[in-house]
C-alpha cells in the first residue's frame, strides 16, 4: 500500500460483525487497489452459512487481501456467559490490517472476503484460542503479492501488543488485569 493510500485509508471498527461491507486492499494490475466488499464468502452448500473466518494454519492462499481496521471484537464464552470485549493493536498508526482472502462476484453473490485467523497471542489467549490475523505493516506488500510463506507472515504478535477493553464497563481496559 502506498504512503498516500495509508493516509487515506478509513479505519473500520470490527465490532459490527459479519455481513457488513468493509474496505479491503488487494493487488490488481501491479498495484494495491482499495475496494468495498461484503464480509462473508459465498457458502459452499446451497443453504449453508457464509464463511467469515478461516484458519490460516496449513492453508494455501489464493486472492490475498488486507482488511483495514481500527479494532475488533472478541466474543468470549458461550450462551448466557458470553461476553464481548474490544481489542486494539497498540500502535501510533490510525489503523492496522487483517489478513484476508477475497473472491470476485459470482452467481448473484457480491465481491466478498473472509478474514484469516491465527493462534491467539498471549494478550488474547485468556479469551479465545484464535483471533483474526494482523499483518505487520512491513509485510503488507509481501502478503498481497504472496512473496513469502503464509506461516512466516501470519504469526502471533508478542505479549503486550493488544489492549483489551470491556465495552460493558465503559471501555475499561481489562488486559492489564489478567
């Protein structure tokens, strides 16, 4: 992504969930291109659910994309015990990018993407075993152009990279309490 595109990139909040339209970046005709797409790949089965998250481990990636974000939701627990937290990458930048895969429109399904996941880093592991894979800025072009192995590009960040807050408690930071 060019420096100019980085400055223009809108930071999306990932608290709204799957099905929303979001800004992604993909590599087309020798350049990074921004595009609005639906979050959720076409179901494989006729009445199946769209694919929103895909595990990156052992996966061969085609059509990689970057998903522009400012934060994301962590759903911890199940049923009545389910809690939602907000995670933010600790950075001076106004946004970061998740790793994703993009698919063109087909059979009445719009252009769409799914986010890839990695094993949770130490900040997120108390809440979930996996989370959406964040691509380091120095690796954005390598990810889009598939210049290095997936496992090398999509690795968990070290402890202290994410701030976890509880929206139900007015956004109080909870990661420091763990």
